[in-house]
């Protein structure tokens, strides 16, 4: 039986008082995502010692469902840096057949010392879950960008 699938995308942006290279480097440290992403409770690198701009990790998420119970999900993700200090992608494949690809682009802000952080996210999920997935991921990524700003401006 083939499960009907739907796709959606969204964009978000913030301005951070930090150099683009520092933000880029912080995002490529897998352990930083424990502090940034509200659903992530564990990160384990799978390719220790390999290319620092192409990281594979196992992520454990703790997702609250209907406010009543929690679901723990483990899945693999890849963090890939492209054009150091300018662009990164994060890609995950998780059950049940949910695919998320996030691209973060870093550019000069309006003031010296500022960086514009723009995130573009594409999601593919089973049609029956797309509403729940959309709500979770839009909220989580909004919080992630806010926490990135706080971390970088400390």
C-alpha cells in the first residue's frame, strides 16, 4: 500500500550580531544543536574525524503529542557545509517517511558586524501527518533561530 505524501516549505530569517563564519562554525558543531533545537535531546556523531564540513549524526528527538505523552524518535541526519561562512544544509530522513531539508544562507546584515541568517525548509511527509509535522517543525525551527541569535550574541 502506497502512503499518499504531501510537501510544504517555509522560510524564516533573523539578524545576528556575529560574523558569518562564527555562525557557520557553530552550526556545524553537532553538539550545539542540543542547545539550539527544542526537540533534540541527544546527538551522536557517526563520522568522527572525517570531513568537518560533512557531518553525519544520529539524533534523538523528544516530541510531545497532543500535550498528553511524549514520543522518542531516533534518526540519522547530515549537516553539510558549502561555501564556508555562507551556506549549510541539514537533511533528515525519519519514520514514517518524513524527509526534511533545511538550507541556511548567511549574508551581510545592514550594519557592520551583523549577519543575516535565512533558513529555507522543504518537508515531505505522509498526508495524514502533514498538519502535525508542519506545526512541530515550524515552531521548532523558529525557536532554533531565536536560540542561535542568543548563543551567538552572548
